[in-house]
C-alpha cells in the first residue's frame, strides 16, 4: 500500500471531524503564535531601549552635582571642568563640555514657547552628546569666547515657533535678550516622557549672562576617546574630582561623594538586563500558553484515537498491517500539528508587523523553531502513543474496545 | 480433490486462570471443503463466537492447529497475519462494523486498498461487489443513511470484494429484522451457488436450516455435524430465495 494512499486515508480521517480538527489546530495556532509574538515584543522593547540609550552616546559620562541647590561645597565649577582636560591626569578624556541648563521662554514675533532645557555649553558638546546639527551650523568656540547670542534650536521648538518658515538667521527673544538662530538640530529619538527635541542650545557664556548667572554648572559631559575606555575615564574623573572637592566637602559628608557620575554604557547594561528579564517573563507566560495548548492537543489526540479504537479493529480485521495504521494516525497528528503550527507562525509574522503596546516586535528566529518544534513533538508523541497502542492490540480486542 | 479451505485440529481456548478458568473451546476439530456452506449453531456461551474469531484470525487459540487454505495460521507473524486476513478471509460482523462517515463504496474499497489495488480497478471491483448484493445505487451513501439490512449487505460486499477463500459471518442476521434477514440470507445463498465457501454462526434455526451443513456446538465441543444438502449443489434455500426476490 503506497504512502500516498495512507496520506489520503489520513486526510479523510481529518475531514471526517472538521470541527474537532480545526479546534485542535486553533489551539496549536494560538500557542505557537503567542510564544513567537510575546518573545518578539520583549525583544523589540529591549531593542528600542538600547537604541535610545545608544542615541545618547555610549562613550560619554555625565558628572552631576549630588547636592541640592547651589551650595558651594558641592557645586561643579568651570575650573573643575577645565581640570578634567588635564592630559597627564586624565589621558583618556577626549573632550569636556560644561553644561548649564534652565527652562526658558522663547518668543518669536509674538509666539511664545516654553522650552524645557535651554542648554548653555561649549561647541564640543554637539559631538560628545551625539546631537548633530541638521540645518545651519553649530556655534563656534569664538562665539563662546565672545558670548555671542546665537542659538541652535531643537525640532519641536522650530515646529512651534516657525511653522513653514526657515528659522535660520531669525531673531528670537529669550529672557529679554535677542538670540540669532544659527542652526537646527537633527530630530532625535525621544526617551519616553521627555521630548528630546524640545531643546535649544546656546554658548555657555551667553546663557550665563542672560539666564542662569555665574553659579554652579548643571553638569559636565565628559567624552572618552574610545567606548571601551569609558570606565577608565570614569575613574580618572573621580580621582580629579575627589582631589578638588574633598577640601571643601569633608566637613559635610565623608560617606558619599559630592557628585554623581552617570555612565551611558552602565545605563545600557542595566536597561538591557531589565529588558532581558522582561523578555524571559513574557516568554514564560507564552510557554505556559503553549503548554496548555499542548495539553489540549494531547487530550484531543487521546480522545480521537481512543474513540477510533474500534475503527482500528475493523481496519485490522480487513487486513491492514500495523505499520499502515500507525502511519495513518501519525500523519493525521503531524498534519494537525504542522498545519496548526505553520498557521501560528504565519499569524505571529503578520502580528509582528504591527506595533503592539507601542513596541515594534522583533522576531527571535529561535523562538519560531522552538514553538514549532514543541507543538509538533507534542502532537506526534501524544498522537502516536495511543495509536501505536491501538495498532498493537489484537483485532478482536480493538473491536471489543468500548 | 483440492486441499480443504479450513482445517482445525484439537482447538482449545481458555480464558482466565485458576478457579475462574473458562474453557470456551475444548478440543474442536473441523474440516471445511471448498464450496461448502456451513452453519455453526449453539446457545449463548457455547464458544461459537470464540471459534469464529479464531477462524477469522482475529484471535489466537490457547492450543491446537489451524490451517487456512493450507497455511498454518498460528505460525504467522503480525504482517503475514494481516495479509492472510486481507487475502484469504472475508469477515462479516454482527454489528456490521462499517467505518463511520465513509461512503458505502469507500468502505467496500478498503480491503482492496490494503491489498494495494490501484484506485481505478478498486472502484470498479467495489461497485461490482455492491452490485452482487443489490446496492449499486447506494454506493455514495454513508452508513448512517442506510438501513440495518443495507449496512449488512455493504459489509457482505466488503467481505467478498477481495474474492477470499473463506467467507466468515458472525451472527450476520443477529441485529436485523426478518425482512432484512431474508435479504442477507438470499445473498449468502447466491454466493454459495456461485461456489463460495461460507461459514456462518447463528443461533436462529431458520438461518441454520438453509446451510448445506449444520454443526452444533455445546460447551466448546462439537456435538452434532449434519450434512443437510450435497456439497456440490446449490443450497436448499437458493430456490426459495430466488422466488422471494
């Protein structure tokens, strides 16, 4: 008896119970699709997070004051920033950008816009913070030295103040002073609640004159020569800052340093670890759904074969060899699980092209193989086991089976 | 004279152990020649169904030998047993045992499919067999659309489609009313007239009366073996059956 013939028998067996067959397939479909899709969502969110952090620049560290307000003993000063450029003490530092920032209202021809962070810094900041200028140009070191009132605007500010107008060379009013727009920043991927594009950057000297005064710096952005040397730079920076600050801070606190260092690559690691946990969690939930689906398959296979034990007896009495019967039931089980699994993969692939809860899912190929493999293995094992038991029965016992 | 279709010697079948031992068959010896029409009668529990299952190679005896068309069935492995069931025996059950949700013609084709006959040839022979039992016009119907008598005749068609050496029928009329019984028995008479070897089990005297040879089984032993009509002539019921049709 040819294999083709057995396949035809199996198909007839499946189509004789269309509802049950399609429900079984649906169970497998949902299990497989859930595993693939949930793992893809977890993976996608992890990727999104790391993309955002990489956009911040992975080879920089940010030094911030740990103290509150402007108390002098914890304040960061421009002298400290200058000290960090010391070649002998900090050989791996590429650039140092002192940053002052405050919120400000920018006005252009009667239109107001409140900008969250009006940043005053040095020209090196643009490359260090991975914030390239799209249109126009950044200000220069000369602008900084002369405290020229020029400003580079973020995309959101441009959209608010200059709808349909080229902002370059226009004059805006900030804190009562006129600033000339010299450039527009490239659009930046946003980090959640804070709009990274709602910003304006101007020379630090000008910002200090107009907005913040000559107090403490908000932060110092230190760029390492190489992403691998970030940790080295961090320790160099701490050494210098410790020297500079102990004299004044020993009286207040010896246990904690008066400053904080934020390291983008550390942040990245932490976030990636969090995202991995998240993926594992989603994967576990999905695996449970696959398991439940698998139990469903098992149950239906057992019922199907048990219910058809009599049929197996009839077939044996008509001269069907054990091998043919076993093959027929194995093919039925395989078809159910393979078709169900394939439809599940298809559903997951279609589902992954949509955004799910704000995350673009990224399919993990191994999850496809795993989900498909598990569902097929379950189908084969639990379809094959009772079938082989029934095929081994003496025909008379199979016929009498109730 | 050719070798007998069926030859059993000192067949025993014992169920259970110790105190609960039941001797379903207790030394049955029997020879059935080609073309014979044998009815085995006995009350419930006389061991006739056990004998039938052993003759049909569906069950194995505890001891004794069984030669089917010259082949020692007790020495066959699973594969050859399947082959023997397929080629040598046509089995008709009391409960019809058609495959549900499968058309009559597909049911009749089944043994041919297991024998490896090509689909076209299979369809032709299945339709011919359905014609023999008078159901050619019901080929497309599924079992639940057929009456009991029709289902049993489909089962008969299925049993004879492979042209087996031996037709075995286990209480073929047990689940049928008198009219359907008549239909099925007429088919048997016809087949016997055509020279087929038939062994039939029954507890109904009128069924036994139409066979050429009647065997009575009591407590697993043959107590009576009567030739009712000559081996090489049509059975007694054949004429009555013809007229009744």
